[in-house]
């Protein structure tokens, strides 16, 4: 039932924004209540127009990726694993991720959010997935939680020139929804290869999703945070510390004292490495 008076366009847009609907998936609206409504675009169809606006990528002399999305999530995971293993440098990894069309998120995100910071850094931080600001800028942690992350790093004398930052999922999920387990599994080979190539001495997982995805934990973040884990890259073991996600700290500032304990543990571990 349409309320009386009917909402204005501005009110409707505000409603959509509040509900997390802040990006258009197609030029024209589709009435899916009609019997002959067109099928929703598949990941590859959604991704297809983007390929044509990235002519530079077509000239990259790297691995041949499938032209259409793999038919099943399992095939997409295998395809991601095989592609990631071929990347010998971070640049090559970024290139092949930009062309990978096995993850539907690529079709709805504005761009790939690969990383920020110093690839030579001893400390690598991994978050969950880009949000709206990151999608616009193409860099991880540039929104409100990113500003808090910068303050947290500054508290132990670090900034983005001294750390490397990435996410488990490199494309923004529409409306900032939680990535599905399948999307996480498809993207996991890429972040694992990224960690292998950066080869940091310390890994910090920000929040529960990245902790569970990378460290294989099942407990919640309140149990895992502040505990050191071993992360095996296949080539060597890296010490890894889960901590609270800055977005969570913005909602629950009283837990900042726990994050501070974790930051001090990170600073101590870094000092021991440099000694
Ligand atoms: N939250 C994340 O997990 N990653 C980002 O890049 C931004 C917010």
C-alpha cells in the first residue's frame, strides 16, 4: 500500500540508501514480478561490459583466464587457485585478479581493491572486504574504519608506509552485505598468494571473518584476539595475531582497550624482529 501522501523521490532514495541499496546494477529497472522478466545477469554477463572499458588490461601478457564465469562455485575456486599460483609478482597477481570473472562481486563492484601500503613491510594487515569508500577510491580502509585503523597504527609509531594492507575479498559486496561463504572460498587463493608474495614477518587479521578465513579458527573473535597463531604460507610459517576490526571498535568503543593490548603485542613482536 502506498502511504498517503506518497513519498517524494528524495525520501525514496534516502530509504534505499538506509537499506544499503546504493549502487545500480543495470541501466534500466527490471520488474521481476512479471512472468517474462529477463533472467538476472550471470556473473560473466555482469562483468562483460567492464572488460570492454579496460582496454589496457587486454594487452597484459599474462596467464589465459577463462572468458566466461566457471559454471560452478567449485570450478571458480579451482580456477582462482590455479590462476593465483601462476602469479610471480604482486603486479601479476593484481592483473590476473582484475581479469578474473569467477566471482560475481566483480560485476557489481566499481573496481578491484587490491592493497595499500608498502609491499616490503614486515607487518601485513588483512580485513574482510571493501566498503563504499574503498570501492570508490580503489584502496582498502579509507573510510571511517580506515581512519581509526590509521590512528591505531599511529599509536605504535606506524603508518601506511610501514605496513601492507589488503582484504580477504577484493571487491565490495553490494550494499556492504556480508560476503557469502562461496565468495570467500573463491577469493581465498588470491589473498593467500598475496600474503605469500609480500612475505611479511607478522600477519594481523582484522575481525572475525578474516581470522576464520585465514587462520581456520572456529571460535569468535573475542576468544581468538590477542592469541598468536602460526600461518603457514607453504614456504614458511608466519606469526599471526587476530585483533578486533576497527568498524567493530567504532560501534563498541569500550573494547578499544583490548585492541590496545593487541597493538602493544604487535609493537613488541616487531621490535623483537628488528633487534
Ligand atoms: N572494512 C574492511 O574489512 N576492509 C576495508 O577495506 C574497509 C572496511
